[in-house]
C-alpha cells in the first residue's frame, strides 16, 4: 500500500499535527527533516526543522517541529508511522503536507488511518467504529461508552460467546462421532441445552443494552406528562434554563412536542414537553395528545406532573424490557415549584439516579443490534432443535449461523475450524475411560 499523509488536527489551534503512515513513512520524512531518523527507534521524539524544497524557492526552514517515530507493528495503523508536531498555522501545515506529497506521500482518504489499523489487525470493526464515537462524544457517558468499546468491551463479550459456541459445537461433535460407542462417555443433551441457554441469555442481555446505549449516545428521552396547565412547559424552561416552551394560562397551548437537551452530571437528557392530556373535542389538540402518549411509550423516564387542581393522567404504557421509570411531581406545592425553581436540583438528581447505567459492554450501533437479533434467532432455533431431539447436524448448522452473525459484528471470520473443535475436545473432555 502507498504511504499516506494528512493533517490530523482541527484548524485554529496553537499546535498542529501531520500524520504519515506506510512502508516509506520514515524515509520520506527523513528526506525533509534536518536530522537523520532512518535508524531511530520506535517511540522516540526528535527535535529539528522541516527543510524547504527548491519548488518553494525559500532557504529558510518551514518550521521547528517535533517528529514522533513509531515502528511497525507498534503504531496506531500497524505500519511505520510518523507524527510531525508543528505550529498550528494553516499555511505551515499545508506547506509541510504539500512537501510530503512531493516526496512520495499520497493524501489520505477520510478514515483511512483507522481503516489500515483494522486491516492490519490492530483493532476489530467494533473498535474502529468506536473511534468515530469517541471523536463525536460530548459528555462523560458518551466518552465512557466509546472508550470501553475501543478497549474491547463488546469484543471481549463476543469472544466469550464464541468460546461457549465452540464448547457447544465440540459437545455435538462428540455426540455425532462417538454415539455408537457405549464404552465412551460424553455430554448428554441436558448439558447441550444448558450451554445453549447460557448463550441465549448473554445475547439477550447485549440486545437489551441497545435501548440504554442508544439513549446514552443520543440523549436519554424524558417525557413530561400531565394535564393542561400543571406547569409542564414551565418545568421544561426551568430544566434547560431557557424560555424554550410557550407558557400560558390557556388550556391546550402546547399542541405539539417540544424537545431540548441538557447535560446533567455527564449524562445527556433529551426532554420532551408534551400536550396536556384531557378530554377535548378539539381535533388539533387531540392529535397533540395522541403524540404525547406515543412519546410516553418511547421515553425511558416519564415525569408525571400534577397540581392541586389536576390528578395524574391515566396512561396505558406498553410493557417492555426497558419499561420507563416514572417520577411523580406535585407542582405548586411547598417542596416543588417549577416557576420559582424550587426542587429543580433535587429533580435533576432523581433523573441522574434513574438514568440507565453504561457498563463495559453496551450496544450503541444499529448494525450490531441487527446482527445480534439474527444470532439470537439462530441460537433459539438450535435450542428448539435440542429440545425436540433433532439430529446434531441440524443443530450444528444453526450454531454456525450464530457464530457467523456474531463474527459480522467484529468484521472477522466467523467459521469454527475443525482443528479448533478437536483441540477443544482434547483440552476439556475425556473421550475414553
């Protein structure tokens, strides 16, 4: 592959970085650097100047720089790599980049450094995807999820599942190969079913984390529900610190959903102010109420507001794996007054306490969710085949599909090879008396 180069920092900073990667990276940078780094060790820094080219017609150095040397395979991309730290002037950065291209580099495409890291086995596909999430993170929770994924949070769980599937496949191989030999001992169907059940449980848990992970990534949805004039719009304004919603004594003022986001203790919350729920003949207002009920079904947290004149509205919320947390508030009371800001800090702490947690393995990618959904279907078919006493060949086919769908998440090969199965058999099982 060609040696690529690109500016790695955003414009406007005091310091800029140019990244170079490829088999000729060190040689090319050495040709424009005032010091010889051809034999420099990896993980070393070198101070010097980037020298001008005759093409530029200048005798003065372009800039004083620090050159960081990374030797293959111990670099981000797995290739020989250089990072040139210079002053952040756009002119300096582009001049150095042009000089590198003149000497043989090719301009890197978007994401090409991370793509090379994936192709060279420095990271799997989930870790590569987490790089973009890390760059886009705007709060502590988003950052923590991205870092955990880059460090292999999802990867380690999937490898654990693969080991269990290998174990299950090995048991089936024993059943198929040695079932005619009564003198040999091997696992019975109950053990097969037990292992399959544990795999199903793990996949289901990962799938269940998607709702929480997506909420942490895009904002935990909080629906503010109540009768007209209980103070829902006032509460939204108090929470976000702005006159985002129209406040009026006229019932039915809010006829559409109003959204805004804030970060509380490192967690992003997406608040939804909804139309007041009441019986009305107003067609437009009824549409708003219908949207309010749908918002409540999708929310992970519901703030149910009432005051002395109104009770909590009746809601028919569908039960799900991630049933919403309901926080009940009596507005215009001694302990809570949205208009005067009384009780707002306490409410924020309740929201943080009620927010979904983000452990080491949280699914935040739609592609991962779809692959896990197919893997779950595969293992459930295998479990049903085991329960019905069907041939091990049929069970194995579903297991291999499950393995392939899990491997699709990592972007790697998913087939369990015969040598792996044999190695696992002789490692874990006694096949003779």
